[in-house]
């Protein structure tokens, strides 16, 4: 067993990874099927029920990074934690940009237009890669959050926050006041780490630390479970009821910053922390769990590629008449292929360490 890893956290990490895949597998035909059809309603259910995933990932990070036993080094924070996220982000942005261009068949690979297209695609986060800049942003403010939840210091953290304020907010805002060529794409790049997004998700970051480090009453825990289950189901039903009436799919009822998303994510986190943690695993089982948990970052990054490849091969949520069964099958295929790919990529010298 890896003593540096906590089994229930690794299990939650795996569950959250599967949840992300469930969201994306469930939404494959979210916009091209009738809103009043059973296929859409089933897809909407899978899309909603897996919404605990992002909140869980962030709460796990808060649990680990805000731990009072952790000693922070700014040099290590930037040269190891943040830099590794940045390397992975740049690599996969370019990977998905090239993939999309090749699949579209234009412009010609190697042409000037090809490289311009890559730059344009890379100026905005690919649909699931937004998480990396957000996580990098959270790590940027983590030393401050650590002080808030653990102790109190003053001068050096104030200087650090002022510098970040200049780099992330003041400079991009000032640059935006001027006109220059390709301004739209330059500003997209400068706003990759969005302060508003970071501050918003910091709530889940701190929530993870709170729920993992402090015991709450059984009554409050039961209340969170009841609210989590009832609110997420109500949100899914409301989405199914309202979407046909407005003529477009509505996901806003169960998104990350809704009450449904908040309590559903909190309920799942508490369940793993207070109940799954009590399961006794053998040393071999714990080793397997922790190793698989270590693959989830890479699985998250590459799963969108296999989702698209399988979709092009006809393996998606509508491959058989029963969507209830089809979506879990697709999830298993995406997870399995992604996991295998991560294992192989990790064997690549140097590169494997940085991109998955």
C-alpha cells in the first residue's frame, strides 16, 4: 500500500472520474434527439446524476492541499505543482487542436493555415480542459487559503497576493484597453486562468477541507443526504419538464453552483468519508485502488479522445435500442481504453511523467 495515499479518497477520485465520463457519455446525443423522447430523458438522468464529479474532485484537492500538516514552499508550488498542470494543459490543448483539424480534413497538415488554426483552437480551453486552468488558479491562491484554515501570517502572503493580483487581473485588464492585431485570441489566452472562476470554486476547495477535518452531527449528515438526493432528482425532473417547453435542453438546474450540485456533491463526499472509509481492504486491494486513483488525472485528460473515437465507430449512447444499458457500456469502454492509454503513456521516459 502507498502510505502517502488515503484509500477512501482514491476511491472517491475514481468515482468522480467515472462520473465525468458519465456526464460526457450521457450528453453525446443531448442536442440531436427530441427533448420529449425517452432517449433524451435517460441521457438527461445520467447527465444529472453524475454531477457530483467536479465538486468531488475539487473537494479532494481541498482536503489534501489545505491539510494542516502540509508545509508550503512557493518555489515547489510553482516549479512542480503549477508547472506540471501547465505542461499537461499545453500538451493536451495542442493534441486536441491537431486532432480536430485532422478529423475535419482541413487545412492541410503543415501549412501556414494549419498552424494558425492550432493557435486559434488553443486560445480557448477544449471543452473538458477548463478544469486545469481552474485548478492551477486554485493552487495559486492555496497558500492564502491554507493560512485561512490553519493559522495566521501576514507580510509575505500579502506580497504574494498583490503580485498575483497584478499578473492575473490588473495586467490583462489594462492590455484589454488597447487595440492590436489578434486581440481576441490574445485576451482569450490571458483569461485562461479566470479569477472569478477560481474564487467561485475555492468554496468547494474549502468545503472539502472542512468536511474531511471536522466531524458533523449525524442529524446534519442525514439532512445533507436527504437534500442531496432529493434536490438532484428534482433538478433532473425539472430539466425534463422544462426543456421541451422552452425548446432547448436545460442543464442549469443541476450545474456545479446550484443547490442541487452543492448538496449532491457534499452528500457523495460525506458518504465516502464516513462510510466507504470504514471498509477493510487487504493490502493488495489498497495498492490496486491507489494505483488506479493515480491514473485518474490522465484518464480525465484523454477520455474525450476515446469518447470521440468510439462515437465515430458507432459506439455511443444510441448504439442499441436500450439507452439505459448503452450509456454504462460506453462509460466502461471509455474508462478502460483511457486507463490502458495512461498506463502506456506513463512508460514513456520524461514525457509520461508530465502529461498524465
